[in-house]
C-alpha cells in the first residue's frame, strides 16, 4: 500500500475514533431540549468546531441538523482530497445521495400538499457539484414543475414514469427504491471501470450485500404496510447486482406475512449478520447491517477506497443516531426507547 493509501486509512480511522462514545450518548440522553443537545455536542464532541459560532438561544432542530450534515460532508471531502484516484466516484456518490434525499423529502411534502414547507438542507459548499437547482425546486407547486426542474438530471426518466393518482399522490416508496437503485448502479459501474483486484472485490462485496439487505427490508415493508400480492412485490423489487438466490426471493415474496419473511431470512446465511447487528425490529435491517459491514471494513481493509466508503457509512449512522436523539428528546420519548433505536 502506498504512503498516500496509508494516510487515507489512518486519517479515516483517526476520525472514527472521535465519534460519539457511549458516555457521549448518555450525556445527550440526559439533555432536556434541543438547545441542551447542541450545547453538549459543542462542548464535548468533535462537532464543536462547526457549532462553535452558534448560540443555544437561536438553535432549532432544522438548523442543527443542517450544520451537522455540513460537518459530515466536509469530513468525507477532506478524505477524498488525499487520493484523487478514488475521490471522483465517491464524491459523486455522496452528492447523488444528497440529491435523492432532497427529492424524496420534496415528494413526501408533495403528497401532503405542503410543498411550501420545502426547505432544502443541501450544504452550500456542495452546490457547485450538484445538477439540481434547489432554489427552483423550492418554488415548485405541481408535478409538471418538478419534472421541469429535473429535466436535465439522471432522475428525470425515473420520475416521468409516474403520475399522481386520483388523490394527487405519488408512490413515494416505489420512486425512492428506483432512485437509490440508480445511484447504486452508478457507483458499481464506477467500481467496475476504475478499480481492480482486491479493491474491486471488496467494494463489489459491500454494495452487493447492501443491495441484498435493502431488498430484504423492502419485501418486509411491502408485506407489512401494503399487503401486496407476491407478483406485485416481486415486480417492485429491483435486484441490481444482488447475491440473493432467485428461489429465496420467490419464497420471501410468497410468504404470508412480514414476520414469515423475517423468519425465512433468519434461517439463511443472511440471518447471522442480522442477529449480530441486533436488528430485532424488522424495519431497520438495512441501516444496522450497513453499520456492521462498514465498521468491520474500516478496521480491517487494506484498501483506502474501502476504508473511505466505510467511514462515510459510519458517519451517516452517527448522524442518524443524533437526529433520533434530537427527535426523541424533543417529543419527550422515554430514554430507554430512544436508546433502543440507536445503531451501535
């Protein structure tokens, strides 16, 4: 491994070492308000720098989340600068994920007829890298307007295939599935083109596993919340580059319930990692498994690109945890319940 590669891996591992500890999570759980959470993060964690100029009197949930997300992007960007051979594809993946998050956020508001409440949380320093005009998106009030904003982006062909139903609502879950499948395909195409050897094998393995567990989670959600027939579920599952055997997919789609799907998966090799990840709630399989895969690769991989993408996934998990804490404290949820929802 080159000197640059050692530097990337060492820096990523050092940054991970500054992530919130169990003591920090206890400290945040003891807070009584969003302002107290901000003060704790500013005073005791690696988020101090980005929060240093923020007054606890002015902070609110949306602004705090935006600042933390900005910090997250900058941390990953700083790693990308160390190794230009892998930075382009991963930087694009980060930007596309952020773009898709904003589109999904808009679609949820669209279905609620509340697009006037859309406030994009896209870090300003990434604005030069995005193909989306978020100022225009914030002013969209109908579906044709949304398609117009997306016309020159990779997402247009996906969105134009859908139309609002008789109640003016869109199938957000289906659209979300296709959007994330698109950016995963972009990433795997980059891996195929720009990497080789053990680096390609490790990166391919990561994204294949994430696709597998994402598919499992999706089948469970469709069974639990939509009660769809097997053929419809199978049509809504986009396998991409998946390691799931077709016979296993068929068994899950034909299962009578979400609980039966979960039991089927638990009896396969996929069940071991689900159990290790502590995914007792069938709805959070994907994030918990992603955390386990990323943590293992961050510590043991010798490929800087693998360490970088693992760091990004771990950083996303920490941000998810903090948002969960903020929301739980804001709505006075029992601390034990909040803790059970954290991914560690």
